[in-house]
C-alpha cells in the first residue's frame, strides 16, 4: 500500500512533466484539428428568429479592461448594422464569433472621437476579410462626409498595398474604404427613417449632447420587437418619447458621484486638466438613476446601461455604480460589458441576456 501510494502520485507528476514538455507540439496539433470548425463558425447562425443586439464596446473614452469604445451590433434577419465604431469594437465582433465582413452599414450617433476612432479598422476588416466589392456605408447626420473622406485618405496607402499583395481575391479595389450616407437630423418631436430593409426599420431622433451637434439616437423595429439606443445625451424627453413601449433601451450612463470623486482627487494632486474634464463631462451625460427614470417614463421592458463612465473595475464597484437604479425603474437592469448579447425572440415579450460570448 505504501509503495502504491507513492508510485501513483509519481506517475501523475511524470505525466504532467511529459505533457508540459510537449506543450508546443500538442497545441499545434489541437490548432490543426480545430481551426476549420473555428473559421467556419458564426454565432449569428445559431440565433433564433428575432431582434438581437451584441455589445462590441460597452465603455467610454477611459480605459476599461472589460469595456472597449462604444460599439453595438444589431442583428435582425438579413440585417447586420453596427452603431458607433469605438476603438476595439471590430476585433470584439470577431471574438464574439461573428463575421465583420457581413456588416451592412455603420450608423453613427455623433462625432466624438471615442465613437468614430475605430472606423478605419471596421472598414478594413469588413473589406479584406470577406472580399467585399462595395465600400462600407456610413449612415450619420450631416458632416459625416468629412469624416469618411478623412479616413479614406488616411487609409489610401493601405488600400493600395493590400490590393497589390492579395489582388481581387481578398481586396478588390471597388470595395475599399467607406461611403458617406448623410441625413439631416430631425428636430425634436420628429423622427427620420434611415433604414428600411428586410423587415427592419431604423428611426433617428434628436438627443441632447450640447455643445456636441448633431447628436442622435436610434430606434430599431423588427417583427414586433423594438430596441432603442440613446447615444451620448443628458436626460432627454425626446428620447423618452421615441422609446415609448420599447422592449429594450440601451442608455449611456455616467456615475456623477464617482466622476465628482475623480474631480476632487485631481484637485488634490494639482492636475488642472483632469479636474477640468471631470467637472465638464457631468452636464451632458446621463446618470444611472436618470437613465432608469427615463426607462420608467417610457415604459420600456428592460434597461441596459452602456458607454460606462468611469470604468467599473473593482469588486463591488458595479453595485455602487447602480445605486438607486431600482428606486427609479421597475424592470430589470443590465450593466453591460464587452460580449453581452440581448435576444428578443419574435412572438414573445422576453429579453434574453447572454454574457461573455
């Protein structure tokens, strides 16, 4: 018995050492076996009929390990639309097992850098990963043509390099870059339909992000289900009007108490730049409790907070971030992070939440 009790652990140790010493070849063998199924898989193919939205970027401009720059992906039948293109969003779409080459268009809520700084990567990956033969449409308020022209110019060398290296099989020149589809932002009280294809309608409406103009939110309606996206805004009665009865409201959220804490800390260390920023940003964003009050006023079914400011990093900070939300909204609330997927099946009122795709 004594010998057996010694021999068995020794065998396990030797086996572990052997496997560890061969970890490189083992990993290569596993990659060889599994890569075909990985490359062929697409999470979207597994979704039921309905309206879905994936969070490819749940954060704001501050670095957050769980939340990239603002980016949302709406999936509705044959429609695949990206809303805002914050840094890191394009790569997160691939991490979620979705094909960025299938994106039909990008819709922008406004032109702050953290909502557009990933546009070049989105357009390039969409083009070169799927041999797209037409440019990426960018649907946004008036002014988007200047942004698109700038990105196209900045990436013009890259377009030529990729075509010369890979040819039309990968990078047909007709599909390079982006094309602007501007619309005049509607006044308060009016909506503007900016997409109507394959059963999905998208309505743009004005929000309040002064001094940033233009700034809009979007409502998505598909087979009896509805999603509203706020974009960046302070609490907006116009948003509440367009969100009436929506199944899901994705609303930006800035915790003003935490931002005020950062302002005081910046003053203590004599950093006037950070102090000024932290003092400025609270007046054109919405607090979690204000977003909850808007959700209640609009009678939405589920509230999801995104564009999270400041970063929620520490254990328990999520509870502090959401303090008071339940006092203002009767329905469920989700504090989002990268990889969350909301599914709204047809012929149902359910909002299903799947985390960390």
